[in-house]
């Protein structure tokens, strides 16, 4: 079948569907090779999640120095390793796309939440991020107190991260980035269940 016939058949199918009152299907997403715009959801998610992940890595390294508990240290290592690797991927995509790692857009603008998030919240730029005061408390805590505070802060952090990742699954156009975001949702929801159990074992719970 020639290309002309294929196109004609495709056009006829659309015409027939419209004639029958059916709504046309959704427009296809841009291809993965297309360069996202600097104000796109793809670029916004990459920038914001890189910042979000950096704090998770920071908190995980802090708690590894504040406790000898192997369960907590293993969890902290896993989170730090995973999120550091993912952060590298996100920043690498920005480089690949020729986009800046920081922009004039406020955090979460790509999700329509910019009006809710600003640096006035004691350094908490995005959903779930710990404040400067909370980070200072974690740095000073030791043993069980440090473990509980870390688990509570990381629980909030993961909930915020899941919310952002779901936003990318819905709004991002680059398939590989959507796939990464979808994987983040699954992994962090699993870790949320583990952290709830670790808190319960310590006679505590999420905040």
C-alpha cells in the first residue's frame, strides 16, 4: 500500500469517527528526542527533583553519623545511593537538553504550585522538604532520637517526592523521564511502608 493510500485511509478513519460523533483521540506526545522547553514540566521536574533529592542525600548522611543502628544506616545508605544516582540522571538530562540547572521560574511552577512554595518557609522550597531548623535538630540528635526524627522527616520528604513524581507521570512528555518518575513512586511508596514499621518498632509514628 502506498504512503498516499495509507494517509487517505487514516484521514478517512478520522472523518468517519467525527461523522459518527466520536471524539478524536488525544494528540500524541512529542517524541523522546524532542528538546523540552525551559519552562516545560520535563525541565521543571528535573530541576526540582534534583534539589529535592539532594536534601534526602544530605539527611541520610547526617543520620548515618548519628546512630549505630544497622537498620537505619542501611536504609540511609540505600536512599542516599539511589537518590544521588537519580539526581545525576536528572541533571544529565538538563545538560543533554542544553537547559540551565536553575531558572527564573519558582519551584513547582510546572505543577501550578509556585504560589504555595517559597524560601520564606524556613528553607523548605518544595513539598516534604525539611526546614533549616529541622535539619539543625537532626544534626544535633543522637541514637534513637536521631533515628525517629530522620524517619519522620524522610517520611514527609518521600510523600512530597511521590506527589511531585506523579505530577511528572501526568505532565512530562519525555518517556524515559516519565518512566523514572513512575519508578520513583513505586520505590518511595515501598520505603514509606518500611519507615512506618521502623517508627512503630521505636514506639513512634509519622508526624
